[in-house]
C-alpha cells in the first residue's frame, strides 16, 4: 500500500487518473457549477420528482421558506457533483462500486457548488491489473458550507 501523508496542493482536474497516479492523502477540488432554475426543472421532470417542495413556489413560500431560494433535491446535488468529477475518470474509470451519502445542508437554486476530494483507500484488485480507490468527497457551496458528503469506491485502470 502506498501511503503519503504530507500536505500537498490540490490537483486540478483534467484527464482521468489511473490507479498508479493516486495515493492515500491526495487531495483535489473541482471547478464550480451554479445550479439554475432550468437545472431544477429539467431534473425534477426527467426523474419524476413531483413533490411540491421542488415544483410549487407558492407551497415553498407558505410551508418551507428557505434562505434565499428554491430548494433542490439532494439527488440533483449528488448528480452535479459526479458530473464535476467526471474528468478524473475519463478513459480510466471501470466501475462505481458503492458509497454512503449524507446530505448536510440545503442547497437552493442560485448556489454554486464544487467538490473537494481526498483519497482515503488505495489498493490493487486480486487480478492486479486494476485498482480500487475510495474518496472522501465534500460538496461545498459558495459560502464554504459543506452541503453533501459521500465516499465512492471506484475501480480504475492500473496504468
């Protein structure tokens, strides 16, 4: 197991990394992405999220007033986080194996999110031609608040 614990500057995302290019303790962050009303509308329509909390502004005003806006589903926040991370697996990712997910705070239309990641597990598979990497991912809004955390285990090409 390759263990690196010294503090390093986060890596900027680009082409996907293979298993050999990552080590425990590596950190990086994505670019930001603002969540727009159109994103919410498209997501709830596509996925059937017909709950009034996401589809009815009058309901929100009277039943669930939120700071500064229209709430978005945690599933949308997670989906956008995965989209922001896609470049890290471009042509190197083999499989998404599992994760736990914890919504920490509300996200509303107009928030800008990015993902901060740390490699917390790193090992070869029994075949030896690919590796398993687990990340600790935090989705952070423009105010520096963590709104969602998850820890995906991914299978990546070895080289």
